[in-house]
């Protein structure tokens, strides 16, 4: 039964009935974990309403879905042979047959960009989830345990911040066999980008662990990992979701950067970054070859960003009611 | 209010720091030429070194032969006959080469360049302490390799040093004793690694003697400034022995690594010559204009097989025939390269005879390729093609992959490796996963021996696992044959073993390199020699 | 307070040592022969000579010792690929360029970003806000190389006649200022959007605070409220974000430096990694990590001044 706000019952009897019902509900809630279940139900529904009311976030979600649709439906409908080479079709301008033109091998860019978007999105999500996994683990443990463990872990993180990004990426690629495949890219991007998440997570942990329910759980004898994973992390779920959409742009840009340097995915597979690199050489004569993947990257990142903004506004306790 | 003015003060302070010029303030912008005759030529990379012993690339080599005086210059293609320069005459008898130096060659300090200068410079390059990459150019000289292999921590190398076959037998006479008669040695002397260095400079400045303020040369130009990773500037040496023939007063060489940027600079009249490499996508724009210049180079771009993985020669032949070399050149590389008919470039002296029987087709021959493939009993269907991560190579690989996939039904996966990783995989011996790889060879000296000797059994550059004793003995015999025509016939037999009708096809040559540069109309006489050098004494600007 | 500063400062030393060690391990693990520059193999004797010359034949702890000693004596060793230069030379030649480029980019970011953020916050949800936020977000989301190439394409090639801007190159002398404009804008674009967003968010948050409402109720003029209270408090997060951002800017953007042919430290660094020039890689990594770590330290100290809670070592 949802808790009604604002309007109250008219009469005393109704009020008493409400009161007793509320007592019963709180007793029920106490038998579950520290009120989390109750909070969660109203939190998510609340958040959904607030998110939907945020016009920018809605538009952005739509845009993101459009991008996903383009990336996944187009190659399915309009098949493209990645081994196609027909030089007479080179560099065709934009037309109905080729809405995005053709590249140096005569391949249709409408489909290739869709395939590239697919790869970029998949790498993006895979890497982001991995970043979440590693970052949350590290940050949560460091923040919760505190003391010298926290100190050492944070100083180590400082050192990792100081390390240059590129050797990290090359090293991962080399250690994993030498060529940049989908999974080596994911690992490389993860290894180089999990630091901020860890830091933020740690900050969150430090704030959250001062809560009473944590003390209560500790008093009841719960071990630290149970507290962290069962109590604290679910409370940060909202933040984690926001973070997914915040890290996604960084990962996609990171993939574009690595492709631009030449560490991108093996041809003839393509990612948006490798398509942009292909197009860079021709940007004076055929600017669409670099413009389209770049704009696609921008589109994905922009929508991810507004979604993140919307989610943060929806879930942020401070700006609520 | 006070807080805000603090902000403004801070901003002003930062601006002041930014405005304070650094100590290495550049003068001279790359604007249009003034009254002196200035040539602005863009180069594609920072010279790794201007020490003749350490300069490993063509850019450094070119700069060096303009600030130092080479012993020999090479005549025009295709003969590339040795012409006297710092050496006025020479005599070759068996393994002994005697050079007579021109006494008019002087250091910028005024002292003459003597044979002893050459002896000291060459021994320095061969010495193990310097760690010169190009010491191997000297391995043809008796005792050089032994001296280079000496470990100064474990033994005294001086004895080996004195046994190296280079001696000054007079103030201007240099006697060189080779380990075997090498008919190409005189031509090889035109290479920049044989240039002399000024001993007092090296003694005083050590590794820094190549800085512009310390450099002492004996060539047509002076090294006026070298701003690392930014530009190199040369000015005319008024005291050079042939200074009256030099028509340039100053040469500014900005280092522009990106081909697009260089092309933009060329269009904007910021440079007169673009030698930074024109990206293939821009080539159609310049190809029909008078700025477009293509000079042939002595080098071959080829794909090599790992013959231990692709064991059937018919499969190798099939794969070689399925490639459309002309299309690759016309649509991908676009720089006027020549489809390779064999390994030895036709532009080398005797090249046409050497390649006479080679069977490689310039366009794809699908029928023949399929016929060869049909003869293969147990074909290797999964092919791993290894290239390094430069766009040109991956484009060519994509095209070739398509040909093999489409016409031969092979399942080709391209593995793009980062450069140093790629070199590790190359070996020799090549990594076991490598079936086909891309490779290239630029000739050190203009003789077919330099290219053919790559594929001998124990060559450090044979990445194919192919070993043929008959080939080895032919190559060894050619090294001893002084007569040019007889040597060419021996080379022909060796080439036949590579890509003749009965050849083993351990490699698949694709094209012969060219050099591309864009010149403005007011530039005359600039060309890149087949060895990769440019001679600025022949260039003029109007 | 002093104890906090000293303690925090002392911690940077082991961090820097750790960075050196990790980079060292990374570079060793990458493998690859720094001396093989072309497909041509290096003859065995020459390879040995080169390894001996650069101490690569010594066990790893000896090599590591050389690097650490180099860091503390400020002699970072010779470059493996640029044979006539030492790492110190490389840094001396290229670091001032990157420093200037980074500072200029930061100035651009601050000069444009902060006013944009202020205006869109004060005029929230009007057309001004939407337009500027679109501009800002477009800049943030489009990749660096795209912005750089578009800048060159329009300002240096198409409209060359009006702008007179060169397409490439970098002239560190004062009269070379024309070469600084486009690269600074290209590099400063992303930080500019960052500042705009932070400032906007921060001002919006400040505007909701009670004391602003009090000031309005008291009858203070809006201008004074904004100038005196709002800006001062909202700019703090932006300013504290500036320090590490400057560190990253100076680390140089390889892409901007390559596209504009700028002889900066970013491009040199990437080339040294791909070329396996160990000493240059180590030297530049040490330099850049010192900058970033010191910047972080300054931010932490600034926060320590501003927010006493962070001084407590228990949090």
C-alpha cells in the first residue's frame, strides 16, 4: 500500500485507523532490513516520475534509443559484406542509395557507421560495467574499512592517476595477445579509467557508513562484507546508475582516441573511432567521412549525458520535495 | 569588490607569464621568401641524429650530404655511376680500394680534410662503444665486424681496432681493404655513413657535437640552426670548393609530420616543397597539377609467407596471382608506384634483365589463381595476415583480404599490431601464428645484391623460413663477380628461384616504391635520388 | 593545519616513487626493441653494443636504480632513439611549448566558460540558457580531433583570406602569436565546457540557498547579490577543479599537437612510447606525474583551508 502524502483522512477514527495501520506496516518493515525495502519502492517510482517530467532527459532517452535502433536494425535490414571491395564505387557522394556516401573501398557508409556504432556502444557498455565493477569494489572496500587500509589504497590510487594513459592501453593490448580485439579494447579502457569511480564510491561509503542502520547491523554482529554488499551498495544503486551514463562518454571518447592513434579494432571490423580515423586523412576532400562518425559519437555522448543529468536530478535526495 | 580585483590581478599575472617569451624564442616566421634566395622544404620527421654514424633514416642522410661533402656522388638513373666528389679518383684492385682525396675539401675552420679524418671517423662508427646502427655498412671492410663485436668490458679492443682494413697512406690517400671483392663498394661510398666528422668537435662536445652551434662540416651548406622537433635551417657555405655553383642562400626545413598539415601549408604558400608525404586521399587533388612530382626509389613493398605454415608452393602462387596490384596502386596508394614484376626493382641497373622471367602479374589473374589453388592437395584455409597499424598498410591488407576471400575462398583474418609488437612477430624467425606478413626493403646501395641477399638461409632479414642452398651459392658467387654483365645473369638465376616459373615464391612483391613531393612552380631542380637523398646544390628558386 | 599540509606533502614522495616503479614495469612488459627502427633487423653485435651503452644488459633492479638516481639528481639519461639528445634536452625544448599551450587553453576555457556558465545559470531555462548549453554540450561531446580538423578547415583553409591564420606550426616567440590561437581554442574547448557546466550547476545550487533568499528579502540589489555572494561561493569548485585540469592540459593533447604540428611534450611522449624509448618515457612520465600530483596536493590543501572536515585523517 503506497504512502499517501499531503492529504490526510478527515475524521479522528480514520486517523486512528491510519495510525494503527502505519504501526503494523512499520513492524513489518522492521523485520526486513533496516527500512531499505520500503524506501526502495517509493524511491524508484518517485524517480521515474521525476525523470519523465524532465523534458531534456526524455528527449535524450529518445535520441539514445534512436541511435540504438540505427545501430542494430540497419545492418540487419540492409546487409553489408565487410569484404566488399569495388573501386569503381569509391567515394560516392551522399545520395539515396548511399545516404552517408561510400568509403575508399566502395563500401556503403550508412551500414558501416551503423556497424561501427554497434561496436562502439558495445565496447562502451562493456567497459563501463567493468569500470563500475572494479571501481565500486575498490572504493567500497577502501571507504568502509577506513584507517590505514583506506590511506594506502587511496595513495596507490593517486599513483595510478599519475600514470600515463597510453602505455596502460598498449600494455593491456600486448599482454592480451597483441592485437586490439573487442575484449582487449574493453579491458584496456577499463584498466585506464576506473579511478574516478573508485574515488567517488569511497566518498559515498564514508558518508553512508555513519548511518544508524550500519551501526545496528554491526552491533548485531554482521561481518563487514555483508554490510557493504547487502546494506550499503543497494543504497548507492541510484548513484551507480547515474555513473554508468556518466562514464559511458569517457569510454567512448577513449575508444575514439585509441583508434585515432592506430590501436583500434582490427579491420575490416569498424568502430566509430576507427571510421573517424579512416576519414581523417580525407577530411579536406570528403569531410563527411570524418564528420558522420564524429557526430554519431557526439550524439551518443550527448544523450548519455542528459540521461545522466536527468537521473541525477531524479534520484538526488537534496533536490527532492 | 576586493576579491574581484584579486581575480583580475591573477589573470594579468598569468598572461604575463604566458607572454614572457621562452629562451628559445623563434625568429623568422615561415612567411614568403625575402630578397635572399630561400627554399622552404618540409620534412616529415625529426632527424634522429646528425651524426653520420647514427643517422638511420633518409631525412638525416639527406641533410648530412648537404652539410658534409660525400666521397662519391651517384650519377643519374638507371646506371647511378659513381662520380668524383670529395674523392677525386680511385683505383680498385681485387679487395684493395685506394681513394685519392680532393685537397680543396676543407672544414669550415679552414683546415683541410685529410685521409686520417676519414680513418678516425670510420673507426669511431665501427667501434662498439658508439653503438652505431649503421656500423653494418662497414662490415664489408676487413676486420670491421670483428672489431664491432668486441666487448670492451671483457677484453681490450685496441688490437682489433688496429686490424681494421682502413689506413691513411698519405695525407690525401685512403686505402681500404675489403673482406671480399665487392663490386658495388664504390657506389656504396655515397652513403651518408661514410661521411667524416671533425675530431676536435667530437672531443670537446661529445654527444652534443651535432648541435647547430657546435657543428663543423665541410659541405655546401652550414647547419645554421636545429630546433628539435620544429625545424632545421641551412645556410650557404661561402667557402665551399664549388660555392659558385650553389644557387640557394638559405634552406628552411620545418618538420611537419602530418601529411594533411603539410598539404595545407603548401596550399597556403607557407612552404615551397612538401616532402612530408601526401596522404593518399589528397593525391587526386594534386595529381593533375604541375606541383606533383614522383621520383622512382630503390625499394620493394612485399608480402612474405611463412613457408612453414603455407607449405604448398601452388597455394603461394595462387595467392600471389589473386592480387590486383594495379588496382591497389591506382586506388589505394595512388603515388605512381610501379607494380612489382619481381623482387628486384627494374629501375636498378640491370633490373629488367634480372626480372625477365618473373611471373608476377600486374593485374589479378583470377583464372590462373584458381587453377593453382585447385592443384593444392591440403590447402590452408585459415590465413592470419599480420600488418602494423599504419592506415596505408591496413588499407592494402583490407583489399588483399577481400581478393583472397572472394576469389580463392580463403578465410583471412587481418591482425593489426602496434609497430614494435609487429617487429617482434616478424623475427626472424617469424612467430608461429604468422602466415603472411607485410614487409618492405629499401636498398642500402644500388646493386641487386643488397636485395637478393635478404633471402639467404642465414640472413638476419629472412622472415620467411625459406632456405635454399642453391640460392645461397648463387648469391655468394655474384659477390665475387666483378664483371657487371656476368653478375646480372647470376642475379637473374637467383631471382628465378624466388619468383620465376619454377620459383618457390616465398615472398609476394607488390610494388616498387616511389618518392612523392609537391613543388611550387618557382622551384627548379629538386629531385629525390633513388637512394632517398636530395642534393640541394642542384636546386634553385626564382 | 601545518601538520596536515606537511603530512599530505610527505605522502607525495612515495606516490611519485610508485609511479616511477609502475611505469618502469609497464614499459618492460610491453617489450619491443627500441633499436629496431625499420623492418630491417639489427645485427647481433650492434644490438649488444646498444644494449651495453644504455645499460639494458643489466638486471632490472640496476636499471631501476639508474632511473631513480636520475630523478633525484635531475639527470634523466640519454634518449634511446634521438641519439644526440638527452631526456633533459627533450624536456627543456618541448615543455615550455606545452606549458604555454596549456596555459592559453586554460585562459580560453576560463574566459569563455565561466561567463557562459554564469549567464546560463542566471537566465535559467530561457533561450539564452538553452543556446549556450547546446553550444557547450556540442563542444563537450564531439571528439577532439573533429573539432581541431574543423577549425583548421574553416579558419585556416576556407577563410584564410580573412583570418590570416596559419595552418600549422608553433612559434614560441612573441610575434608568433598567430600560431597559438587555433590550437589553444581546440585544446581549451573541452575544459571550457567543463567550467561552464560546473559554474552553472554551482550557481544554481547556491541560488537555492537560504542566505540568498534572505539577501533578496532584505532588499539587496540583485547585481550586488550576484556579484558579492553568489559568484564568490560558486566559483570555488570551478577554481579548485582548475588545478588538476591544468595538469592534464600541460600533459599535452597528442591529437592537437599532431594535427597542428606543435613540438610539444604530448606528441613526443606518445612517440617515445610507441618507439620504446625507455628513458624519455620514464622522464616525461615522472615530470607529468609530479605536475599532476602537486596540483592535486594544492587542491587538497586548498580544500583543507576551505573545508575543515577534510583535514580530519579519519575521514
